[in-house]
C-alpha cells in the first residue's frame, strides 16, 4: 500500500506496551521507563516467569500478559520473533482485538535462523511490516526500531542536539501515527527519520541498505538517497 492517510492529531502516549521481553524488548522498556513512560511488558509466558528479569533489566516496567499490555497501552511495540507473531499455521498469535485502533510499532525482522525458512514472509515483495499490518485490521502500524542492533540501541540515547546523536528510521502509511512514533523515538534519545509509507521500510530489513545502521539522521538520509539512485 502506498497511500498515506492522516487520521488527525494524536495525544502523546503515556503508557507503552511492549510485546516481547527479550533483547530488544527489555532495552526499549528500560529506555522508555527512563524517559518517563509507564511501561507494560509481556512475553508469551505467565508474568511471574519474567518478573525477575524485568526487575533487573527494566526496573519500573510492569510485567503483565500480552493481551493486558495491548489493551491498556496507548501505543504498543512488537518486539517478539516475527515467526511467532505470524505463525505458519495462520493461528492468531497477537492480541488483534486489543491492538485495534492503536498505534503499533513493528520492531520485528525476518531472521531465518530464528524464524525458520518462511517463503510466506519473504517472497511476496511486501515488507514484513505490511504483512503484519494485514493481520491487524484497524491498527496503525509503524515500522521502527528494526535496523539498529540492541547494543547500539542501549548505548545510543543522547539529548536532542547532541552532535553524536544517532537516528532511528521509521515508515508507516498513517502520517499522524508516524509523527507519534517519531516523537517517541526522540523521547528515547534518538533523532527520527520518517521514510514515508510502510513499503519504503524495505531498506530497513535484513540484507538491505540500512539494516544494522547506527548512524546520524543525515547519514541515514544519505544512505536512503543512494539506495534510491
Ligand atoms: N536483537 C536485535 O538486535 C534486534 C534489533 C532490531 C530488531 N530485532 C527484532 O526484534 C524482535 C525481537 O528480537 P530479540 O532479539 O529481542 O529476540 P529475543 O531476545 O529472542 O526475545 C523475544 C521475546 O519475545 C517473546 N515472545 C515470544 N512469543 C511471544 C508472544 N506470542 N507474545 C509476546 N512475546 C513473545 C519471548 O519470550 P517467550 O518465548 O518466553 O514468550 C522473548 O521474550 C525480532 O523480530 C528481531 O528480529 C532484533
């Protein structure tokens, strides 16, 4: 889809839900708590199973179930393996109803070592975030936090205007949702570079020009320009 929509202005989210409590999920939770957000985090296991991990790695985040996090959060970040979010058997793994009408940031990448060989995720020509969006009717999906490794994400936050500040690129079909995601990225300590519609996020995916990028906003724009040339 390359038609941008604008669903109007959104108020700034105060509660962030994070589905996935692994490497990326716990770093994002820690950064969001440090930035003053209320954070709800979940895995597929009962909350008690990750409580100690979260207390150590993201102290202050509230551990809950995925459906509760999705239901109570203003904005939800998907930080679970893509193959788990989009199971091979078509089973509904995400809390689709609770995610309806919400801004959903898809931080997931297809990684065959984790997700297995999945032609359904790789061969259509669509970005994986477009495939995720198709599973989430009514959700406003933004692709972000995909290209930067979790160590760089952890060490990257800098105040706005810092010459060493790194950037996170994003894409999405809903202009207002992209603005909210960009504001969150800025709050977490990174410049945001909006690439436009979700399909433009192909450059963020494994094997593509921006994957692994730990760059400034100007450097990211240069890479995107060269990729398009
Ligand atoms: N690692 C990176 O540097 C990096 C950077 C950018 C993007 N990404 C992408 O971000 C995603 C997460 O990567 P990661 O490295 O953080 O993986 P990870 O360390 O393996 O963590 C994945 C987390 O997702 C949870 N999970 C599994 N199924 C779930 C479900 N149905 N609902 C909620 N949570 C579920 C897992 O816990 P249980 O299995 O116990 O439920 C685990 O806490 C992947 O798609 C990856 O490609 C990774």
